[in-house]
C-alpha cells in the first residue's frame, strides 16, 4: 500500500502561501488561518492522486481505511485528519476493534479516539483496564468514557471491584452512577473508611460525586483528625460542602509541604501577573 503524506503536501503549500503573505498577518492571525487552510486543502484537487484528499479516502472500504491508518502509524507517516474523519463518518467499529488488542499505545489511542463511546467497544475497554497493559493516559480516557455511561456498565464494574481488580478505576466509575443503590453507597463508604492517607482524598471525592448525604457524618469525623495533611483536608472539606454540609474550623498547615508548595506557586503566579 502506497501511503500519501497529505500533511507533508499541505506543509509545502503552506510554506509557499506564508512566504507570499508573510507581512499580511500577525502570528495570532496565522493560528486561526492555518486550520481553515488545512480544511480547504481537503477539498483541493491533487494531481498526484487525481482527486481531493477527502475523495481519496471516500473511495476506500472500511477495511482499507483501517489498514491505511495502521500503515501510517507503523511507517511513522503523519495521519491526516481527512483519514480519521472518513473513518468516523463510516462508524465501522468492526474494523477498529482489533486495534484495541495491540500493544502499541499509539495504535490503541487512535482506535480509542475513533471509537469513542461506541458500546461495541466496551468489552475491549474493560480488558484494557483490567489487564493493566497500557499507559495511564489510555486507561484514564477509558474511565472518562465509562463515567459518562456508569449506569450502563455498573454491574460489570461492581463485580470487577469485588474481585479486587483495578479497584480505584471501578470506584471512580461507580461514583458517577445516577441510579442510587445502597450496595454502591456502602461500597464507596467502605472504601473511604479503609483508605490510607494517600487514598483518602480521592475516595472522599468519590463520595462527593455520588451525592449521598449519609456520608456526611463519616467525612466530618475524618476531617476532625488533626494529623491529616493539607491535601486530604481540602478534599474532605470540598466533599462535605458538596453534600450540603460545612466545616469552618481553622487549621494551621504552615509546616505542611503540600501547603508550602501551593503557596509558593500562587505567589509566583501573582508575581508574574504583576510583571506583565
């Protein structure tokens, strides 16, 4: 299969165009103009292929489109947006699903972005989460998708947590379910009560996201612990307020390393703003 580097062709045309118009636009204006030129390029006749870039991909079958995408990635040829747009337009999950089983993170990432929240991909997404075989960014993207469909995947998520697999991911997804159940609340609460100091802030946020006010007394009891650090305190305070409670007792974190780092960053930002 001969790959066409449409992005390379566009860059050549863009360089020429910018040279011819170098004094007509500011740098900021160029940032707005270039995407429009790229979109226009998609409908521009290219003599080399005797059609436009969009027409070139429109002529391919779903299988050929996926094969072309894979070839671009393997041969390190930039993937044109026109190719991805045509794949998305077809909605052919069957040809993309096998890519999710690849060990190459870039290939899986492209497949994930093209499939999005297509339910036909959910089983493969679960496999990626539970096998823990790809990088954190990809797993986080999958969790983001499942958070939006938490009720749809609740049963599988609940049982996966009970099996001790990818538990933090499962908690995050369960915390976004809209159909409330005692078993889910009790699981989230139990996870919070058994959390160590590194887990506690995030697990407090899960209770806040779930929105069951019965968690308030447990959060208030935890925040009273004078040994907790600044990060945990802030997350607990947020969770309490999110559930309709309040906590206004003053606390001194002047010697807490996280508090010191936050204050230093805030001070630097303020200083930079003053200079500019």
